[in-house]
């Protein structure tokens, strides 16, 4: 099984900004055919915002905070605050310099 928030996102877009996304019950079903390897991006002790940031970091280690903000639809200041807290929790780590460095997402199994 895996989690997909796209249905909820479409639901809230419809509710908040009167978008016209089509919502059907079959879009909510959980797919049991996913392999265990897809769970490597999952963190059980993270909030949804932290999980979204981790997913972006996992897809691009050299990502900038501005890019994370645009991909997660959050303000830059919000992303910086979350990432600071995540560094204190040990969920992410910055390697090397500010400009040429990269982010490392650590999962609880690796800590």
C-alpha cells in the first residue's frame, strides 16, 4: 500500500478556489501492488510538510530552498523554518558549502 495525496489536493482545490477537478471514489482506492522499495521515501514521524520536503530532496539532492518552496507551494520563509527544524530533528543534513552543497534526507532507519 502507498499514500497518494492527489485526491485530497484536488478536493481542497475544488473547495477553496472553485476548481473543477473530477473526483470519483475509484481515485481513492489504495493500490496493494506497490513494491516495498517505494517506502524508502516514507518517514513515519514526519508531518506532511516535512514529508513533501524530503520527497523533493530525494528527487534532487542539489535542490535550492526556493525550488522546494515552489514545488511544495509554500512560502520560502515557511520552507526555511521547516528545514531548520528538520535539521534539528536529524531528518535532513546539509553537506558542503551553501552554494555548491547538497541535502541528504535521513530516514529513521538510517539514523
